[in-house]
C-alpha cells in the first residue's frame, strides 16, 4: 500500500514507539545543535526565558487519564495560597449554550500579554492538559515565578465544555484509538468555534467581548491537535514566517528529540494553508476557506466560515504572533513506509478509509484487513504536553526578543 521511492529520511534510534523513518529537517540543525542558540544574532544570555530552564522538564508525573473540571478547580483553589491577589484573577466569562461555565485565568502583571486558548475543537484534549500542567508548574517552582512580572497570561483552558462532555465515551477509555474512532464528536462547519468569531455562537460572543477587554496581545497560542497524523505540526501566522526561523528550528528539535517524526504536508495552498517545511505550515484563514468551498460550488458551506480566533485577536492590534499546535493523538507508522517530501501518504490513506473503519467498528467487526499493516499508536500524554509547553516557552522567548 505504500509508495516506494525517495528515501529522504533518517532513522530515529530511541523511539519509544517504534523505529520510524523521519523526514530530514529543513535546516540541518541536527548537525550542529549549538548553533541554534546563536541564530540571527538574536540570542541573549540575559533573557530569563532560557532553554536550559525548560518548562517541560518540570512536568509532574501525569497519568494517561484525561483531566476534568474537578482537576482544574483543585488547581484554582490552590492559587490563593501561593500568589498575592494582585497576580491572579479567575473569572467565569459566561455560560456555554448548555449552561456550563467558561473559565478564564489571568496570571501575572507583566507587559507582555499572552493568550493561551484551548478547547476550540472538542475532540482535541491535550491543550486542556497543557494548561493545567502549566498552572501547576508556575505555582510550584520558584524559578518560573519571575515570569509573572514579565508576562500577563490570559488562559482559557476550555472554551467548549459542551463539546468536551460529548466526547466522554472515548475520553474515559483513553488511549484506545478504536473508541476514539467510534465516539469522537466534532462540531461541523457552522458550529466550529474556531471559525466563529466574533459572534457565530454564544461562546464566540463571550470570547470576543473578553478578548477586547484584554487586547492587544503579543502572543496568541492556540492549542489544537489532530486525531491521527504522521507527527508533529506547528502552524504559524504568515506575517511571522520569516521572523520565526529560530522558533521553527526549536519546534522541530523539540519533536525530533522525543523521537517523533514531523507531519510533512504540502497542501499547495489549499484552503489557504501555505507550506513552510516539514512540520510547519501557516495558520488557517477564513477567506481562503470560503474560496475553497465556493470553488466546489458549495456556497452554503462557504457562507458559514467566519473569522478565526487568530484573525480576531490580530484585529485587536499589537500584531501578535499566532501559533496553532497540531500534535496527533495517534501516530501513524508503517514498516514499509518510504516518506516522500510533502506527502503524508499514511495520513491521507487513513482519512479515506476512516468511514469504513468506523462502520466496521460500530458492528464489532475486525478492521485489521483494512489497515493493511498501518500501525496506530497513541502519543503519550506527557510527551504531547511537553511539546506544547516547549512551544509556549519558545514563543515567550520570541516575544521578549521581538515584542
Ligand atoms: Zn483543532
């Protein structure tokens, strides 16, 4: 089932999952890691967001169990005992359509304003975990408390509690990919919060009003994810492509050093996704999305794409760096796979087969024949959170140097 040919790849030797073939990273950084710290003459040793103090190394032991509201409330209850009132504010910005509270946590008093948003797509659980772990680390490790005088973090750990609750069936048995395929719920266009700003849904209206009060931002980190893919992927808003070379290398290194591949997908501009390199592409934009569906004569779908959170927050001023994390819940590998640059064959192949796979699983029938040797393995939750925290830290470093 796999295409033969180009073997533009090398072998990861310490894979916790399986020996896999990885695309060559674009900047050759593996040959000389030390250079990473001095690229573009941007590195300054007095910056407090230093790589040697990697946030991700302070992650407490986390189980594979996905967190819930109770876990967040426990952390928030702890805030008052650790921080002075001047450094935090927890608020409910409003209630979701099904009357669940949407919480915002504002931490710190620094000049650099940082938005961290999670839960736009209800079947992408890692961002919520990352927000919780980030709060825990900030509250329990002195070496990061200085960040609270440098940054103001505006954190929305879950903007879509209604959607999260609709995904309980597979979340409870995480990480079972078959349960995910059978029970994952995701909002269709027209209900998709990411494309609903400023006022498509009640949640969008609440967020838009809230962001207006706290803008402008220097950074908008939008924590997303994918069900299945061939590795790590980071989306960067097109205004910042050329200025973020160092961050791009840092991201690639963060993925590869955990022996994970990069998701390498050149969509040739489809739906506005501009390819930057393996593991890197631009953030989605509503106008090209609308154009894409218009070109398919699907005017109805075209009409329901509103602004993204990236466009909305950017429109509030400050030219924030907008990043979207896209790590898979389940990594796709195949013993005979020869990756071709820009072509995620395993990913595309699985997407085509998913309706049939789901139909069979719903009838409790075996699916191995359909998979044809494709391996589907969960990425450990801790690894996914580590990479998201790394991205946050690299982005903070970026804003302190460029903000
Ligand atoms: Zn998403």
